[in-house]
């Protein structure tokens, strides 16, 4: 699992901020990006856990992207395992 602090923009289209010289819009908002690699059979359970913990019902709750992992190369040793997670 990797957790990164990132900036992004979705349907919420930024937020208005009041400053001394007037109002301006912050288009890129702070977000968290969580990357997980799990076994295919665990995907539904992981999705359920994330949605259950993260859903507020408000715009900005996020999205889950599901992608295949083609293989793994351990940098330290160069070992390859096409089936390892």
C-alpha cells in the first residue's frame, strides 16, 4: 500500500477563497491517493472496505480505479514474478 498527498480537481471544480485583494478560486485541491495491489479474489472485499470507510455522500468522496498488474520486478535482486502481488 502506498499513500500519497496529491493535488487534483474533480466535479467540485475548486473552492472560492477570500483574500485581502478579493476572492479567487483554488482549482487544485489537496487529496490523498491510495495505491493497493491485491489478489483478484480480494478486489470486491477491498472495494467494500474503502467505500464503507470513505463515503460521506458528498462531492469529492473520490473514485476507485481497478487496473491489472502485469508482473512484479524486485529492484534489489532483479527477481521477476509474474504472479506475485
